[in-house]
C-alpha cells in the first residue's frame, strides 16, 4: 500500500482498530486516530483520510450498533474487511499488586467479553466503561489501583505489564472490521456485498426479500435488523452475501429485489477476508 494513505480509526493509539489497520494496510500507512466511530466516517466522507477502519461485529457480543447506524446515513462505501482475533489481558503498571486493584476499566464490549472471568476473579471490583481500550490503558498507566482490559499492543504503547493473560470468556473471540472509502472496489473473483434494505410494511415482507436469494442460490452470510430512523417501529435489514454487484447473477438479484422492497442501499462490494 502507498505510504501516502492516511487511515482513520478509532483511537487513541493502542486499540484493536489500530491492529486491524496495520494488518490490512501495513506499517507504512499514516495513522489518523479519531475519538469516535462517527468521526471515522466523517473523516473519510470529508476526505480528511483516504480510508477508515471501524468495528462492525464481534463473534461473542454481536453487532456494533454505532457502526450500523453510521452506515445508514453515510455516503462512504465498504471496500474491505479485516477479522482480528481479540485476545484480552489484564494490564497494570509494573509492580502493581493484584490485591491493590479497586477498579477495572475498558470499552463496554471488552468488559462484556470478559464478564465471566471478571465475576470469578475480581468479584465486587468497580467496572468503568471507557471510549476505547487504549483510553482505559492510559488511565491504568496513571494509577496503581486501576487495571485495564486491553490487548498486547496497548500494553506496549502505555508501558503496562500483563498481570493476567488471555482472560476473554470465549477462546475463539474475534472482531470483524470494515474498510471504508469514497471509492468502490472492482471484482476480485471472491467477493462479498453488503446492502441495507428497507422492507415494505406488509405481512411476509422478509420472506419476499429472502426468496430471490434462495431462487438464485446466492449465499447469505449475515442478516440483521436495526430500527429505521425514518419512522418509529420501522426496521431496516443489514444483509451480507457472496458475490459482487457487477456479477451477472447479482445484477439479476437486484432486479428481483427491487420488485419486493421499498428501498435498497448498496453499502459496498469487497474481497472476502482470507486469514494469512
């Protein structure tokens, strides 16, 4: 990748989002850390960054609602995906005694992914949510009574030591990240497409949406619902499926979907992630 690429991600330095950036773009890219997922979308949309990387779902805790809500409103496209194994550690300043810990801080998703371990190992300790694991690590680095839940990159960045390692409740815990851009991606031969579908408010609406996928043998990889912002108690479907918008079979799929949906927003077609 070009050294001129500036990549927006959920900061500060030391987050799993940064790990996703480095895994996808390499170490030569310019890092542009943002304080929220919304800011990552805006940085790409307003061309303050060439690309953005945001978490969209975790294998343990499910969808990241903030990212889905931004996809509803944003004009950027998804051009890639990255899956990062999430290995959580309990981080403290060097020399901190376990019995001195009175507070554990982390992002709410990380706290949720370690809830059983926390309950068993530190019952009664105060839990505090932070905007990111990196922010939690920064707080821990400034106190000998605060421990952070974060990854090894955060430990390295903030000078912390790993008091307990691999504390996530599920061993195969991973997070899927999306790569955002103002451009689109050409077919690679092994692609995935993400769409947002507003269904008709009629009985059997979901069945009519899924029927063309079945008839054309297009493989769905994910389907989720989120409240639509247009009106109360209306919902939209986030759907991922195999194929590229330029593939003949996907062109035919969209023709059939147009006949049974209120609106379709193509979020992007991009290469399916392959773990190297």
